[in-house]
């Protein structure tokens, strides 16, 4: 058996590994590279093999850096099935079309800029028949309204002026088509995924539906086993069961473990601190009559927040102010959470389900659908909580809530997720916490939102325990608790320094670990 590592190798995104035997070719994950467009654009467009050679695919979980290139693969002729948990399949039903929509809008915007800059270099009269028209008038035609572009007109000018247009990586139609290949299966139920290959999924504790993938293949009469960790979650988190510690046969031999290392060299704040810290932040803000704004990822973080707020409200520890989930994707994903109680942990069953309650739905929780309702909410002055995307404040409705709430010292901006470099979320986090640390002395820092400047007077509070990834101790705990006899570990899915540090730690702990290079093949 050969295993080739094509993505999330010495970096975090683009997860993709290929298992080949004489009989079967099984792809593990088909993720998108994320980050700056310049560096990821080309990497995403080219698949490293012809997808028609694949027997089937197994998907560890629905995050776009694991699933985001599936529509590209199905469009290029992949004819197999995509095996994953049912919750993952349902989440992909919203995430892949959403990703396609982003691809389409991105391409549309780039093409718009291309046409505009071409028009700017022209003189009236240079544009053929419509030369009489004022250039300004044509520029106005490129837009449908204040916020929407007119793709048809833009593409027309791209063709007419022979400009270099950009195609979206894939379209919503491609995404809808891809969803037909999905095959949702339960945890711990072996399925045949190749002529001589089976697959079993186990709980990974990372995100709803996330799985550790165990592949058995018969190679010339000998059994070969590959275990793919997917992303490993934290222990003791709300909603999800902990990462699996029982595998079908104890002491089972694993020839190769493909292991993530996102936090291979880091430690997290303890999970137990999450609830009291959230309680404190909410109470302090409500005492002042303020509102709490929470930029949050639609998938996972939003539902965890709802869960903990629901608990705090039920126990009377926090006054029951309205909670608005203002993100259409988060609303849809919350539905998926509600539809999969079979994957909840025991605590969720005891706290909510056995009391006849849905953890994500309570009287104060409201899901904002229309843009109009969202606009009305921005002006709401009474204390409340808004959970809105995007998680790093780069786009979406959170920007408008920030515009209306950031200047008021009564309000709190609660940071519960990772904020990448060069994002608005990162700037708010760094400037806000520094201003807080200085005792709020002097002028408040200024942040730019949608090209306008605002004083950052709202309090900025950061709560760390929410990460969906285990830290190095939790990943090591997963390996030790598994009871698996692991012959070799390939460390993937981490920035290079994190992967190298984690491999070193594994070798010190008695494992044999390597960090492959992209395109490298290991033979088992
Ligand atoms: Zn993930």
C-alpha cells in the first residue's frame, strides 16, 4: 500500500491524502487551501491527480479545509461515493453551496474591478456603439444596486473588451451536484469502500460529525491498517463526545497513523474555565445596560455559545436577555445540530434532551433571517447578545453590528475564536485588550470598518477555552488512550514549526514519527 500526502502538509489547510493498493484508490479528504488569494488560488485550481482514477473518498469532517475542493473533484469526473457521518453530509449540504457562493462573488468582484479599471483608461467614444453614453453611466450599469454587482453586464464587457476574466473555482450548481455523491454512515459501523478495503468512523470530538477514519485493506493476503486522525477535538467540551478511546479490537496494529498537529507545540486554556468566564462577561455588560457582540464561526462555535448561554439562563446565573443569531449560515447549521442528537454526549442528553429541551432553542434565542430584520437589530438599544459571522470580522453582518456598537463603552466585544493576522478581528482584539490593559487611559484606539473610522470604546474581552482543536497534551492523550499499536506516524495539518515540534515530542514519547513533504509517498 502507498500513501501520498497532497495537502495540509507542513501547513494547516488543503487536507488531502491518497491511499493506493493494487485494487483500490481511496482519497482521504479533499480540502481547500485557505489564506491569501495570491498563494492559494493556483493551488486550489489544480487537482494533483485525475479524479477518475479514484475508487471512493472518505471525508473526516465538513470544515472547508477538509471538504472545500469536493465540487472541483466531482466536476472533473470523480465517479465514486463520498463516505462520511450523516451529520457531516448534512453540514456539507449548507457549507459547500456557501463556499461556492463565496467563490462566485469573489470572481464577480475581481471581474468588476478589471472592467472598471479598463473603462477608466478609455475616453468617451472609444467604446463603440455605446460611445455616446457617459462612462459614469456604464460604470453604474455594472452594479445592480448599492451592494450587488451585475454579473451579466460585467461578463459582457469582459468579452467585448477582450479582458482577462476570472472564473469561480466552482459554482453553486457544481456544489449541488457534488452533494449527490455523499453517503452518510453511522459511527462504528464498518462499510466497504473498495474491492478489498473497508472503513470505520470513530468520534473525533472536534466538530459535529467529525471522525477519526480507520481504513483496513487486504494487500496480497496481508492486512494493512491506516488510521487518519482528521482533526482531534478537546476533552470535556459541551455537546460532543470526547475523542474515541475504544476501537473495535483493543491492541489493534496500525501500520500508519496520519496525525494532525494544529496545536503541536501549544497549550490551551482549560475547558472548565469557559462557562464562568462567559458568565462574568455577560453579567458585567448587562449590569451597565450594554450589549454583547460575539463574532463567531457559523459552524460549531455559535452552537456552543447557544448551549452555554442556555445553561446559564436555565440556572438563573445571568439575566435572560434576548440572544440573536444573525447569520443565515449559522442558522442553517444550528438546524443540522438540532437534527443529530445521536452524536451528543451524555451530559447534553441529561441536561437538555431528557428534560424535553433542545439545547439550541430557548425562548430568548432568535434567528435573524432577513437583511431588514438585521438592520433593525443594529439600532436596538436595550441590552442583548448578538452572535454573528464572519468569525474574524472580515465580512458579513457582524461588520454592521460593530459599526453601531463599537463606540459605546457600555458594550462588550467578546472574542471567542482564533483571529488570523491582518484581519479586522485581530486588530480589534489587539488594540482593545491593550487599551484595557492600560486602564483605558488616553484616547481610545481607532479602527476602520468599511472604510470609515470608529473609536474602539467598547470593552474587548477574550475567552480562550473555545478552541475546537486539542492542544499537544490532548493529542498525545488521544494516541495513548486509543490502545492502538502504532507502527509509524505521519504528522500533518500544522504549520511547519508546529508539525516538527509535535513529531519531536512523539519520538521522545517512544513513537516513530515523520513529517512528510508535499507529494511524498510512504510505502507500507
Ligand atoms: Zn476542522
